[in-house]
C-alpha cells in the first residue's frame, strides 16, 4: 500500500457481514460468485452490507488448483460447520452474520440492533481500529473483543483450463486475499476497544479494485456483531 489513507465507519446499527465460500473448481459456484459481485452496484454496499468471498481448496484435486484459495479459508468454513454441529462443508456456501443463509431468502441489510460503532483508519501497511460497543453487543465471558481485517480484490479473472469449469473465464469481486486477526485492547477511561493492525500480505497481486473489510467478534467466537469496509485508493 502507498501512504494514502482511508477511513471507514459502521454507524451504531448492525451491518450484515455476508460471506461466500466458493471455489474455481466447483461448477455450482459461478452463479453465486456473480450474485456476490453484483453487490458492487448495490446502494446498501458498505452501509448495511459488507460482502467477503473466501476461496476454499478442497476442490483442487479435481484438476484445477484455485490460486485464490488457502487452507486457512477452508479451516474457517469447517469452523463454522462445527459451530452448526455439522461435519460437512460445501460450496457455494453463504453465511450471514455467522449463520447459514441463501440469497433467495431476501436481500440482507436494513436497520437492526445497536451493536456499536466500528471505525477503521487505514494508512501505509496498517490500520487503527476502534470499537465502541452498543447496548445490544454481546461479549465473551472475559468481556473482550477481536477484530478481523481482510484485504480484498475486485476485477479478478481466471481462464480455467481443467476441472469442472473447463473452458470458462471466471470473474470475482470482494475476494479475500488475507486476514489479520487481533485482540482489541480496552481503554481504561471508558468502554472503548482499540488495536493497531498490520495489514496481511495478499496472496495475489493483479487486481483492478482494492477493498478492505473489518468485523468484530466476541473473543473466541465467530459470529460477527459489527462490520465495516470500503474501497481502498
């Protein structure tokens, strides 16, 4: 990143984090990828919804290795499945605020409970995070929170030459290129939690658009209680 800065803030009402678990090796995934990509033109983007796309690697043995996938993203989906008391994972899989979800159930977003305000100031290779919990924000038993900062890319494409999507050119938006997970520290003077977060090293460099997403969870939990994000310069 260069020295330009960007600042994102959620407002007090809960912003929906929409996660898509997908793979370039899965023939059922392109329509889901396209749906998520279309959110780029949705007026609710960054205000009421924050979309993120995680590529998993368990389809790689079908002949096409997804260059955007990592074992860590696969492990994240398995962790969700375990929290749902399921042994199975699948693609495409949508998750809304930590719960299995499908776009056919209706567009996410809208005014919700006051979970608190999440603010992120992005600078040269790092960001400053501040979270002010609202009256509806759940906390972990130790009263602490974690922040998760994802670097994302848009305008990515891959010409697939093997596997289930042989011959297709796949296009992606909101692709997670890396995630940094940091425990927030509580201010002594009030209920404010802060952290300085080094941005993760991206797994892919060629991109048309860059974005950042951040979400807060109770310490040790997976359910996002607040999210924010936006385009990077």
